[in-house]
C-alpha cells in the first residue's frame, strides 16, 4: 500500500490513534483513503472518528494495510474468523484462509489461533494482509501458563503489548465480564459460550476476584494509544442459545461496556462493541437500539446473530438472516458464521461459504439503509438479466464462477450465452422474453378505449364509436 495512505508520528509519541488526529482537526491519510473507498467527504470521516461513531483500525506497525472504516456512515462490513486450533490446521492453511477471505470480500480478518506456532502464524498473516487483523490476546496468554488459574493481570497485559507491537489492528478485550455478573448466568440453558468469557469466569470463580482485564483497563488503554490498536470490547456473556437471548447477564455486561467505552474515548482510543450470537427475530432491533443507547453509538460488531438453534451445518444461513436485519437497524460490522459453526474448525471452502452468505447480508442491509452504490449494483444486474446479457450477469454476480457454472450445467454451448431464456422456463414460458418488444402506445390506447367504453365518456384523441372489440383483442394479446 502506498505510503501516502499511512500517517507518520514522532518516535516518542504516546498517542498515535486516528481518533487523536481527528480530534485535532486533522484529516489523516487513512481518513482520506477511507473517504475514497466509501465515496464520502474526508471531513465527514474525520468528524465521525472524532465522535467515536466510526473507527479506522490501523495499527501503526501494519504497513501493508489498506485503511477501511467501521461505522454507521460507512457501508456494512464483514469479518472473517480464521486461525488454527490445538487439534488441526497449519500455518500454510491459515495463510490460505486469509487469501480466500480477501478474495471473497472480507473487510477484516480475525486470527483466533489457539494451537501451535501462534506467533509465527500471526506474523505471517499480518505480513500478507491488506485488511485489518484482529486477535483475542487472552488465547495466547493462556498458552503461556499451565492453567487458567495461573493467569494474572501482568500476563494478560504483556500479551496485549506483544501483539500490539506485532501490528495487530484491533483486539477483543473481554473487560466487561465482571464477578458480580456471574450469578446471572446460573440458570442459563447454555451457560457461557464465549471462550474468552469462559476463561475469565473460571479465573474469577477460582480466585473470587474481579476480572483482571477490567482492573488493568487503564494499562491496556495506554498500550492501545501508543500503537493505535482499536479495542473490540468483547461480549463474554453473549447468549449462546435462543432461550438465553436478551437476558440480565447479557445486558449487565453491555452496561459495563458502555462505561469502558467512555474511559477509552477519554484516552483517544478507538472502540467498537461486540454483540450477541443467538437472538430471535423479534428481538433483533431492540438489541441494536439498546447497544447504541448504552454504548453511546460506538460501532456495533455482531456475531450473526443466529435466529434459530435447529440447523447445525447450516448456521451460515440461520445467522445471515439475523445479520441482514441487525445491519439494517444499525450494526456496523457482521462477524461471519460458517457451515462448521458448533461442529468443527472451518476449512477454506467453509470460509468461502460463510463470506458469501455474509456479503449477501451486508449488501441487503446497505440497500435497506439507502446506500446508492448498493442500489446501483442491483439495478445494473437486473438490467442485464432483462436484456438476457448472460456474460454481464456473470460479471456482476457476487460469485461469478458459481453463477456461470450453474447456468452451464444445462446450457453450456456458447449459443446459449445470448439466448433469451434459461433452462428453468425455456423459450416458450419465459416471462421476460414474452414481455419484450411491447407496443406500449397501442397498449395505452387499448386501455383508454376500454375505460371509455365502460364509462361512456369520450377520451381525447379517441372516437366515441369504433371497434372496441379490436382494442380489447389488442390489449389481451399484448399483456
């Protein structure tokens, strides 16, 4: 990425964040690039970043980054989760997943590695990535100790500092899970489903002490300000089932996240808020509104949400339904879900399927929010479809290769790339083919004649007498 898209700072600068620059009235190179990508004025981007309604995750050490923005005024973004596990995947496989993620439209990528070679995997991903890279530092912190009970504030803060120096653009910090919230989870159907939230809950129970990430939040802010790491305040008590949706534990944590948002903004640190995973359709809008209210309109970043629990193997669909709706109502970034959710570690094909589902969801949300560029894309494809320009349809499709392959399964010959039908209807039954080449002037005349005949009122330009039956026959034939 050209150097003009990255800010430069004095070596000893203590605060190097985009929010800090925006509050000084500066339209930074990163903001200029975002303005170009979003087709918005640079001053608007600056003002939204200064207000906290938009973030530009852009660690000063991630020099290959192509800056992007997450916020209400921007297009709805999607995130792809990759990363190894203790039981599967290699460094090469994770870099391949990054490539697949960028190929299929991920706006950010989170490396959630919990297996071997975490540092090497992360460094390879950051070096190869033009999109912002996020992490959950508590995972690597846990790998450095023998058990959850051995974690402490120093270990957690050291890992955050280490990853910030590597170039991580944003980090999930589960600082909102507090000891006083844990009794609210007692009667849940699925308890705590966040890995980070579960680790911290076990630590707090073992020590009967407050969450060390909450206790050391000022130290975390100092690190993030120095490196410009955006904080993604984690939803460690998110509901893991429809039965647990919108409960007291979820909203108690959300209130704490609102408090932490203000503390971060006091230090010019960028923040977004992570949201719930399983929410029924009728509660989606309420959840977005509540987050915006309690967290002062900081960008909302949701996992899904899944709108039903009954479809393992198809949760990229159950969650994309919820994602489209919360995107419409104000969620700024959607964390994709793959078909492997709840079942196993996704491979590259699972990553593609999750991203396609979420690009559809994000685009549908952009349409509902009045995004002109989204509407223009739909209109251009529809015009190509009506004119039977098959090649142009394929070019405009979200997944051109799949669209053409499905068409060519039954009509592979080049002749059919200009045919005015597909194998669904054939030439005789295709409604768009049958509705082309209409003499609209004749149709309007026939309609006017029928109205005149029924009412007995003369119509300008049409005689009172005449062959009304001929007009009726014309109308029937044309329509």
